[in-house]
């Protein structure tokens, strides 16, 4: 579960909690695939992929685009 940044703040940046779930999970998968392609089994500093994705959303590095 994500505690920081607050889920409500993240959902506000993305548009809804549903969209937040989709965007964050897709980004977390991308992060793990990138790590595995580099021969790693986890992210640097033992960070969880979902935590990294949530922080990227909060920092404005990741945005949701309607397809």
C-alpha cells in the first residue's frame, strides 16, 4: 500500500483512483522489465516499483494520457 505520497493527491493529479491504478501499475511493470533487462532482480536501493511509480506521478514526471 502506498502511504507517501497520499493516494488522494496522486488521484487528483491523474484524474481518478481507477486511472491512478492503471497508470501506476503499468509504470511499475515497465520499471521491473527495465531492471530485468539489465540483469537485476529488483530495483536499485531495494525500492519497490509501485513506490517509484507513485513518486514519479507525484513529481509530475509521469502523466496520464487518454488513448
